[in-house]
């Protein structure tokens, strides 16, 4: 079974600075998808970024980018120019490409942004 | 932007009672999911639903649970004979295709007394 680990329960960053959230996963599959979801307080989980394992190029969405290291099974999220609205729980998630649609989540990282 | 909506936002139920959690997925989506998050723990997959039947379920999703799409818009999770350990946040999600990203609702906080 796949597992996803987020080793940082909490992180803080100064507004306008850059922060990196860590995620590692364990799988025997070669084809899969990885996701970062953001959950603001009392709000729904919103997809931030998605990476297909077969793509070597790291995904980027505006201020959000990932560092995908397939051999190391690492999938970190970098947030540049942090804004107060970035404060939230961030979840890393894994999905197999061929064995069902279920998402396997990490435990989450609470990001605090200091003004 | 279309959203997944869940009702109620908070449900308080006596142990042993039945509860139905409701979800309205995004209208053109075909795949529907339920997840739960017990306080302080990871978000866990419960079940996925496609073409009016369960396509995948986890070990958690035993005979106590059932899902239904009673009409063209709602997707429900029924929990029978609720137990204290069923207290959790329940999230509904939907996706347009099997490989598409899943969009989540705000969740229903279920409290069993």
C-alpha cells in the first residue's frame, strides 16, 4: 500500500518570503499522480498543483512550484512571495494511475504567514 | 467557479442512530467520492462511485456505510447504527474523469454523542 508522509506538522514564513513544504511517499508503482491541496480554516480543500510521475519537468502554478524527485520519492512544494492568504493546512496526496482513483493523503502541514 | 456543496455543515447525532450526509457534486462530473478525517488524523478514503455503483471502497467502508445517488444531483453517505468513533469530518469530492483532479466540498462535521 502507498503511504504519504509530511514530516513538518507546522511551518511559518514571513510575508513575501519563500517557504518549502516537504512530502515523501512510498510506492512500488512507476505511474502515478501527486497533488498538493490547500485547506484554509473552515474551508474546502482546493487543488494547488498536480504532477504526473511520467513528466520530468516540475509543475508550476504562478507562485507555487514543486520539486519532484522520483528516485527519492520526494515531492516538495515551494511557495514564493508568500501572502497572508497562503496561511492554511497543506496536504500532499498520491493517486495511482492504474489502480483506482482513491487519494492517499499525508498528515498535513499547517503554514502560518507572518505579516 | 462550480463547487461541491455539502449539507449539513455540522451534524450532531445520538449513538446508535442513522445519519445521512448529503453532497451535491459539480454538475458535469461523473465520479464521486467520500473521505473522512478523524480529528488529528489523516484524511482517509472511504468510497468512490461511478455509473451508479461503487467502483472502489476502503476497509473502513463496511456494512455500516452505504452510498446512493438518489437523483441526478445528490450523492449521499448513510451511516447506520452510529458509533462514537464515527465522529469525524466527512468530505465529499467529485471529478470529471477517472484521471481528473478531485474537487472537494467544505465537509460535514459529524459528532456522535
